[in-house]
C-alpha cells in the first residue's frame, strides 16, 4: 500500500509540475527556473520574447549573454547557489530591440511536490522608466540606453522646434532615415555583444557627420534618424547623406575583427515634402525603402511617385505574407536540353504566384519585395523543398532522373544556414547531391567574395552543382571565377536574343563559350526561341540550351506526361 501511495504521489507530482509550467508559460513577466547549482533549465515564453533568444541559446549559462557586460559579474556573484534564500538583483537585460532595459529580479527557493528543495524560481520586472524617473524626472524614455542618443520621442520634439524656426526664417529642414544594410544578419553571425559595440561605433560616426544644432537619434535596432536644422538649401542634405555613406563605408575595428557596413538613407525636406512631423518621418522612411531597393549604400530623396510605389509595395508585402499560408505559390518547370541529341538533360524550377485577384504572376513582380522584407528566406526554402519533392515524384513514376536547377536569391545565398538546410533536404527527399543545381548571379558572387567561396565549397562537399546564371550581364572577374567550384555558366538571354542581328552580342556569346571551354566549364544558352539561334549556338560549340524552342515552363503534372511521351518516342515533344 505504501508503495502504491508513493507511486501515486509521483504521478500527482508530475502532473502538478506540468500544471505549474503551463501557468508560467502564460505569465506576462519573464520567469525562469534554476537547479541547485544555478544551472538554468526553463525559461518561459515572456522571457524569450523579451530578449529575442531562442530556447537553445539559453542552455547552461547562455542566458547571461543577455545581461549587460558591465553587470554580468555582479549577477554571477549574487545568483542563488545551494542556499535556501531569496534575493533581489538590479541589472540591465538586453531587450530584443537591441536596447538594454533595467530589470529587478526576484529569486526564491523552489521545492518539489514532495517538499524537497530542488532549485530556484526567478522572475524579473522592467523598471527602466522608474530608474530614469529617479535619475531625472523629465528624461523618462528620452535617451536610448545602448547608444545614449535621443529616442524618437525626443527627436520629434527637437524636429518640431527646428520646423518652427524654419517657418519663421524661411529656411529648410531635412529628415534623414538611416537604415544599416544587412545588419540583422551580421548581428546574428557575430553575436549581440559585438553587435552592440558596432551600433555604438555607428552612433559616434553619425554624430561626427552633423553640426551642433542638428539631432541624431536611434529609432530602433539598426535604424537611426537625423534632423538637419536651419538649412539655406534643401539640396545641402545630400552633402550630409553622402558624408554618412562615406564614413560608414570605412571599416570598423570591433575587438579583433574588422567589419564593414553600408547604409540606405531616405531624405524628406520641409516644407516641400511635408510641413508636419509625422509626414516628414513617413516620407523619409519611404525614400529609405527606395534606397534599399537600389541595392543600399546610397541615399534617395522623397518624391510623390516614390510614395505611390511604397504604398503598392506595402500592399504587395501584406498579400505576400499570406501567400505561403494560403498555398498560393506554385512551381513550373522548363526543360534544359542537349541540342546535339535533342534530349532533355535537366529541369529549371520557376516560381509563380497564383495571386487571388491578379492571376498568375511571374517572379519579377514580387521577388524584389520578398527580398526587401526578408520573406524571400521562407519562400526560397519552400521552392527548394518543392523542387526536390517533384524530383522524387518523377523518379517514383519510373521516369529517367533529370537534374533540377533552382534559382537562389542574394539574401538566401548569404543566409549562413543554407548548406545545412540543403544537406537535410537532400536526405529527406533521398536525392543525390549532384542532381540539384543552384543558380546564382555574377553580382552575388562578387558582392562578398570571401563568404561566397566558403558557402560554395560547403555546397560542393554535398555534391551540389553550382551554376552562374545570366552570365555576361555582370562584371565578375574571370580570374576569380577560376578559383570557385563552379560547374556551368548560362549565357544571358539578352545576348542570345540579339546575337543574329548584333555583331557585338555574337562576339560576347563566342567569347563566353571559348572562356568556358578554357576553364573546363559547361556552358548553356538560355532564351533560345528559334531554330536559327539553335544552329548558330551549335556551330559555336554550345550544345546545352533552354528556351521556348524546346518547350515552355509547365506544372509538374504536365511535365510528367511530356517526359513520359519523350521516353516512349525518343524525341523532344514541344
């Protein structure tokens, strides 16, 4: 009987623990649990949302990385460890926005359902505004804790004063919205501590670009605002913007690392763009998005046309976010052929969006927005999964295996986890690595040569083939390409289209084919639409082709039927 009671008690204890943990998950304040030696083994959702950490990042004492470096030793020394006592600590904890917030932590002894001392339960409360109120009542929330720059609230107050002065004197005011290009990826790669140091260094450089009466503020994370007051000419804002671009382009020395940054800057002017604070801020933001669309590391002024474009972009972004959930994306496949034997050698997966009101859209209509918003990572993963799934489905139908080529976007290629994702995908779909081709552009190769080389070599270790798409349209160094594990180049279709009418285009096609041969690379011509183009390419020594002459892109079901007919007849079916 006693044995049965003990077992029942254990079961009740287990259920009780589950019950209390379910309550903590819904608790609005950060809560976490430690063992007897202060080893942390549970963090509730509120703590993860506050810090932006993933659960795996909290293992061991990993959570301490969220504590301000100046407070870390203090926290370590005062953490409860083996003692049945309660403590209260005050320190700064990193918020997911990148700011450090003052928190008050309460730590209490924790007992098991059987009444045994088993560790500690800890919780904290954000007391940042209380601390600021005690220090200086008028400055609550006025300054960013990380950089010391004004926040948006104080910036708006100073901008309002600048506008009032400009209205009286007939002068100009400029608002610059500065967004650091690709900082979030850099921050994840380097770690938040080094990212914080970099943000402080950026703040210092921005302050060095303006006059004493101007204002630099931190908006959020990697975005800053600048107000240029009392300007004689609105165009003078361009001088400051260019100064910011130049100074941020110089390398940053953070610890033992040399880091490189660039920025996208939008400019709005008082009075022509708006006479209101909110209007200037929104228009500077719109101009910044346009600068980012141009590839970053530049600045743009606001225009009415730009505002309309941004409105359409926001609409597109909203519907894009729902498209994956609503399963509106689909893949079409276009055959790649060996024209000397008129047989298929591969398939290129081409993304389409079955928009609920606009119909089927090509990638050129929505990929730029997906790139800009970061949605391209989720969309790109879907494309890779779906393409590999179609490869397996065709193989299961007994059709001859054909390589599948997938276009990789710049942001996707720079995603540090791409090789690992590809490795898992190949295993899941039982697909040999050499049956997958990833197509990247020349500009992607040259934008970050070091990281490009690392990523490509990791992909080659998996057997994945690499193709340079739209070759000839960029400005890549041929000597550099020789050092990369590339399997094929694809001649840009604009040259193929013009080569029979334009001697220069033909010369470029001929040069690319000769260069590919000298580097022992395959060469494929895309956009082949006529027999005359095909024969001219074959004459120059290019046998691999793709284009409407051999078939248009088609959905998987139609593709399977065509491939089956080709295998039975031994001929291309167009």
